[in-house]
C-alpha cells in the first residue's frame, strides 16, 4: 500500500492540535528554521494545525550562513513571526573558555556544539514567548543516529519522527512548500559534506530498507544495522541505576 501524504498531513496536524490542547492550550510552536526540508515541513505542519499566528520561527546562524536565504524564504512563504539570533558570540565564547581551561577541543565537539547552543536558544525563546519547542527529526535520521544528542534530537513534541525522508518530502508537496526547500540537499552546514556523503548511502536506500527490509548491498545493510544499534541510546530514556535496597539491578 502506497504512502498517502495527504492523509498523513491531516492526521499529523490533528495530532499537533490535540497535543497542544493537552500540553499547552494557547501556547506557540517554537521552530528552529535551518532552511532545510525538515524544519520547513515541521513549521508548515504547525501552521496548518495551529494557525500561523501561533508559530514562531527562530533562525540561528553561527556567524555567516551560506544558505540562510532558504530559511528566510520559508518564514516569508509561511508568513510567520520570526527572529534571527546569531549564536557566534556564544560559540566563540565557550570554545575560547574551553581552550583557556586547557581543553583541546575535538572536531566532534566543534560540530555538535552549535546544535546544542541552538536548542538552548529555542528553549530560551520558548520560555519567553509562551512556547513549546518542536523536534524536527524524521525516522530516517533517527534510525541511524543522524542528530545531535541534546541538540536537534530533542524538543517538547515530535510530529515527524515516524515518517521517512521520502514521506516527509511528499508531505511537503501536499503542504504547498516551494520545491527548493523540499528537495534541498541535507547537510550539517559544518563539515562541508552532505548527509548522504557522510553516511555512505542515500536516504532512498535507507528509506526502502526501513519500510520493506529490502536492500541490495550487504555492506550497506551491515553499515545501517551498525549505526542503528550504535545510536539506539539516543532514542531511549537515559540509562538509570535501579536499587531496591537489597540488590543491584542494572538495566541497559
């Protein structure tokens, strides 16, 4: 049975509306806008569910952002209120203080710090603007851990985490988003590589494997399975020590 994008959009917008009725009646949806498909579609879904007057976009460049025009295109297209908050001074200040403390900052730290600063910014905006923060991850990215823990992997609610990349794109078309946003090549904006280059396989291959279990290349299957297993910790509640006063029960 094929994916019905229109039905998915209808069901998702109803879920968002119901979630806000339970968890924040009258609150705003706070969306970090990167200019990519996921944040664009998340924002559009929230507009559909709540009305554009209750959706606040936050653009968070780290200094200069080469594709910030895509983020501006999205907020203009939707007609939503938005802020531009540059995180460069926070990023520079923290990395400088780490270096001053004698910490040799790793490449992964440099890559993952901006998403974590952005999430802190979103929560600050949310608490200042009566908001709830939108998680913009999708199933394909979550499957292989392609998100930053305590960065773009978190939020107050997650409307798209059960949809693959292909399904998200189809929903974007139903929502009437500009094709340049839907089809934009995903990248982290830091490494100079696309997501697919870094992963070593395409989202089309990954989506097919997730939905059907079918895959042509055994080596690619092995890599996807390895990434999935390795990154499951990002999707579960943190491991915690359980003690009943008599014996230790460690659960992982």
